[in-house]
């Protein structure tokens, strides 16, 4: 962890429980995960994933506490979003949609985890329907929490209330259940944040993500910035293509994978 991150001011916001986000896995469900994952000892303060990562593992905590954190950036203070203890697993819907990680993960005191690579995780979701339902419900509960809590500030859309381009971005993010907040540039707060980045109205709409500031943003630009744009894999053939990342698209993708 960098000195800048280690010394960042932490927001004085208590870490809340996430209703439905911490399911109690049975012994047999834990055994299924352990059989498909690899154990790793984590040194104190080690980072397990960073905001912006597009290829990250499914993680089960065996010992210690794992923090999901938004590091201080772009005017926002550091905030611990969630804490996962032994028997808990890390992740939310971005594990299924392919979206880049919005937050980072660390273990301040170290511990023991089990890592499962993304292909193995997808196989688990298709081959263990009872466990996959538990994981999916937890992912959905966590996404809802991100959308309705202060964590939604991690993606900020700045633009005019009557701007068609801004409205298009807001509608796109809402349809995808993307955690975000909107700041009207006509308000003092919206204009102040715009000027703090050295931008003006010719740059609108602006989107502030955990890793970048996007000028003249469109849904396509934002999708690319969040890792949601299509990434081709040479030689790979797809049997099913789902267009749309909302609830219907997600359900189609999950059950399509389980039927393959």
C-alpha cells in the first residue's frame, strides 16, 4: 500500500450491515468453494484487488478481516465500504457482468483467504445451482446497498438538468443499476466540483469514476471506462450473447450459463 493511501483520511462513516449481503454458507457449500479454490496467506496491509481491475478473483475469507475500501481520490475521503470476516466471500454483481472493480480490497491485519479464478467461478455458478442462488442473491443485495448508500458517490455524473446528453447517461446508469450520483452543474456544489478539476461547461457531461475523470462522456465512453465494453478474446466462440446488463439481462446470462 502506498504511503499516500496509508495516510489518507478515513471518512467518519460507520460500516453498516448490508441486509442479505452476508449469507451463512453451509459446511457443504464451503467445501464446494474450497475444492475449486487455492489457499493463500495474506500479509498485514496487503492489497488483494484495486479499483479499475478487470480481472479479479472470487475470494473466500478463511481467517482475518477483509476490508472493501474506496481510497481517497478526486475530492472524496477514504471510506471503508464493507468488512468481511471468516466464512464470508467477496464480490458483487461486477463478478458476473465483467465490470471493472469499483473499489479496492485489503486485509489490514493479514489473514488467510482462498482465491478462485474467474473461469472456475463461472463453472461453479453453472454446476452448483443451490450455491449459485445464494451467491447471486448476496451480490444483488450488495449492489442495492451500493446504489442507495454513500458508496454511490464513487461514480458522479455532472451535467445540466435539461441536458439530453446528461439525461442519457443517467438513464443508462439507472437501467444497469449502476451505483452513481448526479450533480446538477447549475447548483453551487455541482459548479464548484466542475471548477475544482479545471473544467468548464464545454466539458459536460463529466463523469468522475474511481480511476478517471471523463470529459464529454457518453454511455459508450462510460461503459469503456468501467470495463463494461465488449472485450474480444481471439479464438473464442460464444453460443449465447446477451445485450443489456439490467435485471433481465443478468438473469438471462446466469440461467443461460447454467443450461450450457
